[in-house]
C-alpha cells in the first residue's frame, strides 16, 4: 500500500509540474523577471514602460511580470534566503537593513554609478533608505513624504498651542486627550 501511495504521489507531482511548466504564462522567448510589488494598473504600465525602455536603449529584452502574492517582508526574506525570491522587489526603509544583512540584496554601487542612478540622482534625504555603509542596495521607484496637517484655529479654540513638529505615539495620545477634554463639556455627548 505504501508503494502504491508513493507511486501515485510521485506521478501526481510530476503531472502538476508538467502542467505548470506548459502553461502559456510560463513560456517566453525572453527571460522573465519577477517584480514583487503591489498589483495595480500603474504597476502594469511601469512594467510595460520598462520593457519598452530596454528595447529603446538597445538592452537585452526581458519580460517583467508582477508578483503581488509575495509582497510581505517575511515572505521576501524567507524566499530570498532559500534562493527563490523575486528578481526585483519593493523594499521599504524598515526592511532594507534586514534584507541587506542577510545577503538577499545585490550591491548596486558600481552599476548605479555607471548608469546614472546613484544616490546623487534622487533626493538626498532618502539615500539612507538604500545606501548602507557606503554601498547602494536599491533605488527609489517613488518617494513619499509623511506629514500631518494641523488645524491651528481648532487648537486655538481649545486654548492650546499647536502640537510640536516631531512627536511619538505617547505625545500624540497626550495632545489628543487634552484636546478632547478641552473641547467637550463633561457629561454631554462628545462633539470633538
């Protein structure tokens, strides 16, 4: 019975592998690069633009496929360490050090300087997100700024000054509680 089970299991695994290999989505006349990122219409346009850019510049052609199912940092790390990670992936400041420290990322310092995508070609403030110990490990695809807006008249109505320019969660809670206490009358329904 064990032998029968082993033969059937092996046959099914081979059939699954063969079926997957024969899928049209797995066949290409050019190398396929997998980009681990969020799936959105803009990502599809970026992938198509990249493929067109390669042709325009005379670089070897590749097919860039979006892989949205493996975008979790822990999946990227585990797959990278085991050797089956995507070829390109979005990485955020909080995971760059981890990925670089485990050897998952390639040192891009020399190609970046040779092809004009070094740290000096983007915003200086973001270079610490992809340059570690003087070596470049990535490049920003898009840069965003985290900010908060302050309704100064609302704080003035509460008899408070505006919050500090930098804060942590404890400061946020302290200011929020104080604002709620000052703007709402005790015993009545809260409006603020």
